[in-house]
């Protein structure tokens, strides 16, 4: 089991999430997604048992962190598919191994250390920067911790931290290793490059039909027609149901009268302010303005504020602190206010324009109200209809029977791909605008009973797969022109690459590429000395060619391609420029720090593997599986 866990941590998906998940106590706020017995252990590491409660708590914290980072787009089932169960288990086993090692060594963290650590945690501070016990307790409740439970967890975490620091203390990458890697990274190479554009080579004068047919077959994956499905479906849209709903005009009027406040346009004022912290400065500003001083000039002189800094834009009641709001809304346009204080300091306001509020009349909004009432009733009618349809489906009704019994339109799509295109690879105009429609269509199978689905954009739909046409190779006769263009392009590429190999053979015994380039009608250029990270972009070499260049000795030649994939290259190494680590101490030190971290990480991994061998690790897979079989589990 542990071998599988270690392999799981090597996958790129798990590595991405590992950085987001490990030791993420900050992920507060999600309740357990399932309820289980706290007594059953899902694993035992030495003398330490990992309970189902610990596992689900850790799983939920990490799931909550994923949802916070990715906008809630990942649910528990998807997280399980991505390996979150295995990752959570691996993290808990690792922590237990370190806890067991700390216990064996007698490492203890005193309660006073924990108290100081909690008191210094800014996550528990109030707005004034002081420890707030209410916030602390609230955070614990949201995370599902008691205070004793949190203290115990932090003591374990700090003990593990001490253990790891002891393992990695004084770790230094060997000087010889640092310098060797620095030389390798900073080495620069000067190359001469000849470019052979594929477009410079002719296509065959005549088309070989047999060769074209063979090309079509050998590269069949390029020319596959996608799987196509024929579908029948019924869509239930609130907007369509609303068309048949009639609203009594008296009801529209009653709605308007009951919600007059909603149909009023509030007063808007264009406001400027000069904000300072001292009352005496604010009084000086007000006096200067009352004497006719320019608002912006006074702001610049006495408050060091530019014109853009003083503009607040349009303000309505409720936008400003209560201490200053009445002052602003009592001002006449163009006049400055007296100094007024708020929690932010001392303000001097000026209102530059006033847009008085008004009441929107009934005639102006009655159509809007009628549409809203229709939409509400359509939604209610849609849910009522959906319940009746689900009852009919439970009774075994087919899609055709549902359409007939409820007088609904049964629509059909013939030969649609997963990307919404037809047999000619053209977008299907009749494709319904329903979120998840095609995903559902390609997850269903012919013969399955239609189910009622609700899309993210509020449409209910029933869908049936009538026929599946598997993916197949498009006949050559249908796509001959496309295959011909590809065949000709490949022929040009092969001709360019063959020519590049011929020139490379001669270049190995000649001083440079310049004469060979001119002789063959091409161009060459010699670069300045370039590093591994520079040479690809500046010399126009693709990744494989860069690797080949840095394996050459001066005077040797290689062939390759450019990143755009439209030219063959002949590359000759002109010279190698080494870097002396002693001449660049800052760069060497930066590399050393990075290598120290890598060496420390390797030591920690080796330490963990050693702990696995010295402490028994037992996984109760049945207990883990039982968590996800509980009612309400994903």
C-alpha cells in the first residue's frame, strides 16, 4: 500500500496539489462531508492510530482549500478522482511517522510555547492588531476543533518541526557540486546556424496516387472522423413557459405599490474631499477655501494630495461613514464644508454636482414588473412540471410518451460530435444552449432510460441517445485536398532535412558554413556566446537542437529544426566560453541556497523512508472505503 502511495506522489497531478495541500491548517470553514464512527482506525503507525475522524477532518480541510483556490469548481468526487484520498492518507502517515520518532526521542513542546505561538498568530488579531479570543474561538469552531484539540495538534506540529530542523540542521551543498552546476548553467556557446526553409524546396511535379493513399493510411490519426451521436431531447426553459402566462394588471399595480422603495432612484452627489489627520490642518484648509482658495491647490499645498486623490466620484446615502454623511448631503453644490471628523481622520468636503433622486412611475416600470412576475411563475411551473415528469419516468414512461403526455416538443439532433460539430466538421446551429448538454450526451449509452437533468443555466432537459457512429478514418476521396497539402508539406520537410544532413557532412571538414550556405542558396549567421536559457530564442533553435548543441565539441556539427517547425537547421559549434564561479560570488551564493533546500528535501525524504522501515505501518483499506460508503458521502 505504501509503495502505491509513494508512486502516487510522483504523478504530476498530485505534485501540483501537494504544494496547495500540505500542512494547510489555514483552510478553515468547511464542515465534515460525512459522519463516521471516530473509534475506527484507518491506519496505525507504530503506537499511533489514525482515526476515521482525523482522516475526514484532514480530507475536508484540503478539499476546502482546493475549492477556495479554484472557485468551488472541484467537488469531493472529483477530488477523490484526482488522488486526494491517497494524498491525505500519505500526509497523515508521514505526520504519524514523525510524531512516533519525536515520541521515541522524547521531544516535547511546552504549553507556554504554544500559548505564545497562538497569541502571536495574526489570524486571530482584531482590527487594532491585538489578540482577539473571540476570533480565535470562532476560527476553531469553523474548523471543527476544540481548544484542547487545536493545542494538541499545534504541539505535535511544532515537535515535528523541531525533528525536521534537527535532521536538516547545517545542511550545505558541497562546494564542488555548487561550482560544477554553476559552470554547467552559466556556460555559453557560440554557434553558426544555416537555415533551410521547407518552403524553398519544390513539391513533387506529379502526384503519386499510391503514395498519397499510403500516406493517408499511415497517418490515419490525423484524418479520423470523431464519434457521432444521434440524440432526441426535450428542453424545458422558464422563458418559454413564461410566454403562456398572463398576469392580472391589478396584481402588477399592487406589486408596484408594495415595493415603491425599489423603484426609486436615489440622490447622487459628485463629491471631493481633502483628508488630513490633524484638526488644526483641516481648519486651515477650510479657512483657505472659505476665502476663495482653489480646492485642488489647497489640497496639494496643505494635504499633499493631487487632484485625482481628492475625487470620490458619485456618492449615494450609505456610501460614506455615518459621521460625515449628513454633512455631505446638506451641502450646496460648489461650497466647501466645515471640518468634520470620522474614524479615518478630518475631512473637508465639496459637492461639485447633484443628481436629485426621483421616483420611477408605474407606467415606466409596469412591463418590468410583469416580466418579473411571469418569470417567477414560470419557475414555479417548471419545478411543478419537472416533478410530474420525474414521477412519470419512475413509472417507466419513455421520452416519446413524456413528450405526448405533457404536450412537449421532442427535438432531434442527427450526427453530433462531442465538440458540437456535424459530420462535415461544421458547428451545428441547432445545438441547444444548455450547459452540460453534450457532456451528458456522451456519458449516456443507447437504450438507457432518459433522466431529467438541470443545467447550470436553469434549463431542465431529458436526453436519449438514439445511435452511435464510432470514430472512423475519413475516406481519402472526401479529404483528398487536405491530405495532398499535408503530403506535399511533409515531402518538402523531408527534402530539407536530407539536404541539411548532406551539408552537415561537408561542414564537418570545412571551417564554416558561410560558403556552403551561399553555394546552396541559403543564409548563415554566427551568434554571440549564449547560455542554455538564451540560445533557443536568440539563435532560433528548438529544444532538441539546443540539447544537441550543448553536447558538441568545438568544430562539431549537428542538424535540427527551429521552434516554428518550418525550417531545417545546420548548426556548427564555433566556441565555448566557460564561467569562473569565483568571479560571480552573488550568483554562486543564490545557487547554493537553492541547492541547500534540495539537499535538505532529499534528507527529509530519506529520513521518512528510514522511519517506514523502523516502524510498522498498517493501512485499514476497509475502514477507508467505509467512509465513502456512508449516506451522504460522494
